């Protein structure tokens, strides 16, 4: 090995060490094999590690990005001797990256709540988003504001107008404090009901409406109650609600079947051959067994749920046939 090899290649090798450590992830970069890879001694590799550590430390102190595409962070040495590894931890990892993900989620969720005109919920989300924006650099704040304007678009499917805006506040309060709600009137499609008291288990957003999932107080059979049909709602702080230990909303209201609870039973659907590749790419909600292939290329699928309007709407939207 020429005696001047380290002097010539030192800066380039140190920069390579830094970049490779940045891309190695949490396992870190094993440095001993680099001696054979670069054709240098183990002592030379250790000197290069010290140079890379000093460069990373200088970048962190100065607050500069130093190298185009590089990110500020900490370069830490773990292990000893030939087990030495270099582990890179970016300054903006962890909580800050999670904060950006949280902002995107908040931005995506605003549309449906705003479309419903439910300022109680939308205003809370907007306040959280403003707080998150205040914690990021200016250029990222501009990006997220642009994301709000153009990154997400929500097209209401069936907007519901709330008959009583106070119903939303009462139901949210009851859900938070786990207590019952009482209404002066419930405008059912079949017949209006007076003085109805419910145990709210879950607030469900479906078909662009808000629904309370839960039983009438004193009973155990849950049902779905539309907020836009409620009038004169108050929450009863002295009437606690205890959810069944085994209760899971997904068991009653699965994705794709709308805000309706069907009677126990079974539904058979036929999936046309042209729709099957993407409809059946994963098991359907409540699917029983495997899809049954039919002679014409279609598939028959059994679902462990009673027939109801939500099933019909879901099937019609996907081009399926309820048999």
C-alpha cells in the first residue's frame, strides 16, 4: 500500500463513510470489512471513522446541511474493535417526521367534517393543524398549506343537513363522558318517536351522515340512529353507559356495508368474472370460506351478514349481484 494513500483518499473515504452510515438504517454500518474493501489497514479505517465523526459533529453544531442532499444528525459508534458499527440518527427523525404524518392525516380528515357542516369537530381539527403548522419550518408550512388546498378533495356523496345543530354537541359530550342521551323527538322514516333515550356506544360517519350506534337505554340490542333525525337532544350526566366487554364496532358495521345493521343471517353474492380480479383480491367483510368458481367465470361468495339496504348499495356500486 503506498504510504500516501490515506492522505489522498481520506476526504473521499470519510464522506463515503458518512453517506453509507446514513443509508444503513438503525442496524448501523459495519466498518471492519471496509479495510479489505478499500485495500487499507484497520488502523486507517479507524482514522477515517474519526474524521467522519468529526464532520458529522461539525455539521450538527453549525446547523448547516454541508453536503447537497445530506441531512443533519448524529453519528454514533457502537461496539468495540472489529465489531464496531456506525449508527446515523437524523435530527429530524422520530417525533418531527411523525408530526408531518399527523398533519397529512389532519388535512385529509377535514374535508368530510367540513362538508357535513359540523363545525364542532372541524374546528378542533383545524386548531390542531394550525398548532402543528407552527412547529415546522416556513417552507414546509407553505407545502402543507398547499396540501390543504390541492392535495385532498372530498366530494360529498349524500350530504345530510342536521335538523338540530345542538344534537352534535350533546352526542359528542355523551360519548366523551360515557353517558346516555335523551331526545324529545326522533323522526323515524316509519314513524316519529317521542322521548327516546339511547346509550351511545360509537359515533359512525357513513354515507355522509352521522349515526349513533347503540341500544335504547335499558335494552341490549344495538341499532343505528341518525343524528339528522334527532331533535331536542340532551346528554344525561347522571345516567352512565357501560359498553359490553366484547363490543367492537367493526363486528356490527363493517367497511363497505353502509350505516345499516342487518339481522343475523347469510347473504350470497355473485361476482362477475370481469370484476373478480380486484373485488376478490382480499377477503370481503364477513366472508365465509373461499369464493366458489362458476362455469361461466363468475364467483359466488357467502357473507355472514343478514341482507339489508347497505349490502344492496355496496353491491350495486361494485357491479355485484345479490342472490
